[in-house]
C-alpha cells in the first residue's frame, strides 16, 4: 500500500480547489480496505473519494483520503429480458453508460455524461432527464468500517430519495462502496417526456428512436448548458431543487406567473433552484475567481484560483437572497469536506 502524506487534492476534485489531504492512498483492490482497517498506524477518519465531482473542499482534509480506483464490469446473470451487471465502484460513470448502450442494455442512457464514478451513483441517487439511478440499482456492496466486513444493501435498504440515500444519512462515512449491481433491460422503455429531450431529438432529426439517440440528445443538452470541469471548475448542480407546498407555490405564482415547477408529491412541488437564483440576479455573476455559470444558474464555478471558503461564502449569499425574495431555503447538493 502506497501511503502519501500532505498531497494536494487539486487534481482530484472537479472544482479544482487546492486543499491538501493529510494522508492519501489509491485503492487498487477491494481487499486493501481490510488492510487499511487493520493498520493501527492509519487515522480512523477515512474519506472516500471517487471522481471528486460532487465535493467542495473547504479546508485541508485531515485523516485518510482513499481514492477509489476499483475497476471491472462482469455479468452476474442474465435472462431473456434483463442483464445484471456487477460494476466496481471506481469505474467512470459515463463509460458505463456508453458500455451499456454499445451492448443494447437500456436503463441508464438518460444519465449520460454525468461526471463521477459508479460508486457515487447510489450515494447521490444521481438523476437527470426524468430518470434516477435508483431505478436500475439492484444492490450495493460496501466495506463497513465498524463491522469490518463487506455488506450488501438491497435497493430497499438504500432508502433512495431525490439526490439522497442511506449513504448520505445513517451510513454517512461508515461505508466505503466497492461495487454496485445494476439491472438493465434488454427491451428498452424510452424516457423522452422531459421537455428538452423531445425537442433535441427533433432537432437532431432522428429517424428511429433508440437508447443511443437518447444518450446523444442528453449529451448535446448537457454540453450546451453545463460547464466542462476540464475547462472551468465546477461540481454540477450546487443546490438541490427545493420542494415547497402547493400553497406556497400558488402564492408565488401570483407575483411570478412564469415560475416553473415539477410534480413532487400530492402536497408539494419542486421548483428549479436555477430559476430562483436567476431571478435574484446571480446568473453570470463573478467575484474574483468565483462565479455563477452564465448558462445555468444552479452551477457555481471556479474560474481558476477560488478557494473552497470563497465558494462557500458565495453560496451563502445566494441562499440568503433566495430566502429573502421567495421564502425558500435552498439546500446544498454538494458534499462539503
Ligand atoms: N432555469 C432557469 N435558469 C437557470 C437554470 C434553469 O430559469 O439558470 C429553469 C429552466 O428554464 C427550466 C428549469 O429551470 O425551466 C429546469 O432547468 P434544467 O432543465 O436545466 O434542470 P435543473 O432543474 O436546473 C436538474 C438537475 C440536473 C439535471 C437536470 C436535467 C438537480 C439539482 N439538478 O437541473 O442535475 O441534469 O435537472 O434533468 O436536480 C446535478 O445534479 O449535478 C445535475 C446537473
């Protein structure tokens, strides 16, 4: 095991923030997790790092950062309708999507181009364009630091919600996700109801609908709106879309007739945080090296040398202004370290 000390995490987070890790190790094999747990010299505080695409480093990270490099995809089983894939958690999410599409396996094509690793998919229950990861996750396997064992969690055990799961709640920091089983469909059900997809497919002049065509449409939409972290530091949506009561929504509608919403439950609707933030005048805002993306107000960006603290401060100003104007408390989607 190659243990490194006081290394910069800048290359390991898509925000491109330059904070250091006290200890750092690349996890090449799942068995190393047990070695780490048994090594009395290592700190007990362990942080699991995947693609680093949903974290904000607000300070130097104390303890041990374990960078997930576990790779491999195997077919666990299949029948005439489905295939069950066990995917190691360090695989790149978008590569899995492309691999599934090339084999004609449906279910995750709407989630093309989401940055990050497979291990992060269940933590966040990643979602886009009308589909969430929970719809295809059969089970999750993770190393439990206290139990000192690998434990399997069924889909029901994971308590999936909107950008939420048990791994962000009760099991936060207790589990290192090592692999995920996905149940994909050999006979696709197409999800094109989400507004921009249909529009994009028409624009692309697709002769016959396919999972490949859907992924291409999603890739085109995402590339046009979301900044490429290789060019501008960011962590995708910085905030969750807030759910508010229908009464609150109707009240807002009287002053803002154009306010968009998504159905959420019988008594609540979800309002796009990007819209709320844009209304407060933040879209395209820049202060020093921090800013709000000019094409999607839900994304906070680092133009170069912004610190985690500066980004946090900007997000706080945004939260306050949305609260003042709409009476809505925005919740951060990114994980703050
Ligand atoms: N909008 C604005 N101004 C903006 C941004 C959005 O008015 O600056 C409005 C749009 O016009 C539209 C609505 O808000 O009416 C929704 O916008 P969009 O379709 O871009 O999606 P979103 O609600 O902002 C969510 C997810 C994204 C996901 C897209 C597509 C969350 C927090 N974000 O964004 O996920 O890709 O839907 O399904 O749920 C991520 O989680 O990192 C992420 C990018």
